């Protein structure tokens, strides 16, 4: 059976070999006669998978030794709360850069915690007034030199806005939501103190959150919180403080292994850049029928958003594309328009099919 | 291939039909051509599974309409923190009944939060001095009549201690960790305000936490917390506030459907009681070679713990049983001895094999 063309924003399409591997050994993991999800998280069979996933992440991203690699739960949304709980000291302040729906939500959650903890979560800069159509330059931010950290999102999944180069917001520790930015290229994590992301974009299924963080930064986290809310305790326990989402982490392992088999992140990046170039090219070559609201220098390689002349045409576009076997093209309900997510497992051929459909649709409707 | 006999305490053995169903449709869920984990959590295909899982839980447990059914993440350990965060008011106090390692940990996490929030988490009663070998009777607890809630664990997975009848600790709302107690019989949730449990015992894979709670109780929760930490927001969003662990919830659906196919919880309970009776019978008939440290009225139907005359014999027992194809018999490192978890998917025949092994072992070594 031919797989549908899946442009979902997350949970997203997964590499077929990673899924086929999961199916092949679903009832018999590694010759044990048990499903991997029936193994104890304290047993050798699972721990080997767990440690292999961590080692593969370290290898693919060349993560420095002074960083911990954690697998947590709750998605990026849980990190929106856990980061200020650990790193926003009583009487302290954190700076937030807001460039889309997710970094805005991160600020709201931090502000809620700040209200409880007697601290502050400032908006150091925002592109909301211009409709989140570009990233904020570091020199536009009104930074607090005493900020405990600066939080921003390197890619905004809903608004299709991405930092194509890692910015530097002052000298405070940089903390970033990289959910839809993780692992489509070899990002250097050295400029950051902590980055996090939900797995359900490029890393695996939903239910696993990846955190990469400097050990020294984690050590500074608030120590009187319940242990389950502290990064430190998870780091000390190698993400086995309590039962982790074992099957999800197993699938992460499969996906990471697939990336390695593809030639690693440099090869994956070239493939992704070619997909995005083809799609943005089609938008720009449509004589205004398709319009990207995002400034050229901020256009996301992972989440391509564009508009059609009317909302009615956008609805028709999504419907007709659906009948042609293309799923997940409807923009987020808060933003409207069309969104095409081009995560690693999206085949280049799928983009070619979409671009061809776009040309036909514009000719017919334009 | 014959499945190994798996007595793991969790992640535990899962019903073969639930796993086979997952394997059969891993690459093509419900004729969609996609894995269920590649579907959007906002799409019809996944939402149908999500709502079916909730409906099956409601049906199997006859959950009253005034209760919400939530799927969260982070395991029971995360609930240890979230419960006091929502329900322990500033200046207030919660009562904890401690009957084993897990209810003790729940108290420690609540006490940490109480320290931050300016509240108290009292130990209203504990069986620690006697080594957690029995539950605490309600009349033994020193309850605070003004307590915001009373927390206890209906079953202690490590110490093998279980409330065979639901106790009533005063008039405060009753909150309970039921992780290893969920769904092996038809428990009435009406005496509780909130119960929770990690799925990885009787409900599904690790990475999903089930919460059943009175709507009115959730409504009283603290409203200034970050939204991701509030039960209310998850309830309002039908557990779709952010991306849920979709594949885990899909497997929960499969497991619940299997329970229904087996004849529901009454049939499952009869099966479980027979397994436990056979195993405790073998312990009691061994002329003291095997000794249950747990008082008869507190013996868990789900987690049977027993000791042998020496630790050396216990080690040999686990090793020889392992060679005979029986896994997961080693007691928790904090408790020692042998632990046999008899969750729903443990086949009665497996217990018969174990009992036969126990008789032979005692004869040889006794």
C-alpha cells in the first residue's frame, strides 16, 4: 500500500524503516520473546536501548561532554513550567523573546510561576504586533543584564518563523524551545544552557521530551522543589528516576538510527533544505497567488506557511489536496492559511507532488 | 515462539491480543495508511481512539458522571507533586497515610511542595516501624479534621501491602495512588475525590498516567499555577491540552478492549483472585520455607512478596527460575526477597508453573 503524503505538524510522519523495525520486533524484542514495552526499565534489555538512544543523540549532534541528555515527559509545554520553577530564583527575573504562539505560551507559563515564586518573567522583545512574521534580532531585545536566563524558541511551528542562525541575547544563559527545530540539521548546542523539545516532530512519537542541558546549569536549579520537578534528579538518575516512556524512547532510538543510516545530519540537512527551497520557490513563483507572510530571512525550513487569495480558496486547497492523498496541510486554527511541515521523514518526492498540485490549483483557480 | 513467563512489577506483561492488534496495524491504522502515532492528535482518527479509551474506562469501572477521566504524563511520581500543588492551599495541611515506599515518597514530595507554598503535609499514620507489613486501619490514623485531603496508596507495589476494602480516613477528600491496584477488579471510585495511577501495570505501557477525579474537586484546585500543572485545564481540554502520548493511549484502548472481551472486570477479578490464592497457598503450605512478611488481611492480590530462609537461597531461586523461563521475580532492591506481580495479563498457567517450581525448589533446598 502506498503511504499517504503526510505533512502533519506533529505528531508527524515517521521514517518507514523505524516503524517497520518496531513492527518486526513488537512481540519479540531482541530475541527476548517480550515486547520492549514489557521489559523492566531497570533491566539490561531496556537499558541498552535507553543508553543507545542517548549515545546516538550525542553522536549525531556532537553534544559536548558538559551537557546532559535527558528524556522527560509532558512535551515542551511541561518545560514551559519546569524551566522557571528550577531557574527563576525568588526575587529574580527571566527575559523572554516572543516570536510566535509557542514562545508566547512559554512566557505566560513562566509569568504564572513567577507570580507564585515572587519573581518576574519579562518580555524582552516581541514581534507580535507585526503578526509574528519574523524573528526578533538580538539587538532589538531590551535585555535585563541581571536576567537569570533568556528564553526564546528557535522555530515557531505555528507561525513558520525560524532563527536560521542561532542568536545571542546578551550574556545570560540561553534557554530555548527547539521542538520543531531539533535534528533537522546539526545545530551547535554550545551557545545554550538548556534546550528542549517534544519528540513528535523529528525525533520520534509524542510522549517523549528531549532536554539537552549544561550540567553546571542544572546544578544551579532550585533544590527545594519536589524531586520529580527537578532536572538535577533526572540527570543523576540518567532519566530513570521513575518509569520512563520506554516504548517511546525505543522508537526514538529507531529514528536516530535511521538518521545515522541516512548519512547523519549533514545529509538530512541537505535533503531538508532542498525540500524547503522547492516549496518556497513554488510560492514565490506563483505571481502572488500563494503568499508567504514570513519575511525571507525568517522563513522556517521545517514549517512552511502560506496564504491563498481568500479563505474559501484555502479551504478548497486543503480539500482537493486531501483527495489527492496529501494530509496535514491546514494551518493551525489560530493562524489560518496553509502549513506544510517538512520534517525529516517527509520524502522529497512528496514536496514535488505538492508543488505540482499547487501549480495546477493556481492555474485552475487563479 | 513461547512467551517467557513475565512477573515484572511494571512495566509489566501486556495481553498478547492487545500487542498483536498493535502489530497488525502498526503501519496502517484503521485503513488510513498511517501509523496511529503519525496521526494528528487533533484529527478524527486519533480522537476516536482517545475517546474510546475514556469510554471503555468509564464502562469497565462504572465511573460516575461527576468524575473526569484524564490521561496525563509523568507517572504516579508526577502526581505526587501535582496533587499538593493544586489542592494544598497556602496555610493549609494535608494528611498522609504511609504504608509503603510509594505512599512514603508521595508524602516526601508533598512535604517539599508544602515548604515552598507555606503549607503542611502531615503523616497521619504510618506502618513503617513494623516494616510496612500491613495497611493502617482508619481508626489508627491521627487525622486533622481540617485537612485539605487525605492521601494514601491502595496498594504498595514494593511491599506487597494492599487495602482489600477501601478505607475511609475521616471526612476530608480521599486521594489515592492506585497504580498497581487499578483495573484488576471493579473498584468503586465514589469514596474518592481523586485517584491516579501509572498505566504500566494493568492498563497499558509506561508513559500514560490515568487520573479519575471529581469535577467539583478539580474545580477547587489552585488557579494561579502554570496551566500545564493544573488538572482543570487538562479536564477542560479532554486531555488534549497539549500533545498527549498518542500511541500509549492507543495501547491503553487495546488493553481495555481486551478486558471487555474477557468478560469485564468481574471475570478478570475472579481470575486474579484465583492466581493469588494459588500462590499464597503455596507459600503457606511450604512449612515455613517460604514466608510472607505481610499480615494476612493486608496481602496484595497484585504483588505477592515472600522470603526464603536466606538471601543466598533467594538469589538462587531467582536464577533457577530465570533459567526455567520465569522473569521478574527479584524483589525490589529496597525490600529484598521475592516479588511476584500477578497483573491481569499474567496467565493462570504461569502461576501454576511457578508454584510447581517453588515446590521442587523447596524440596531440593529445604
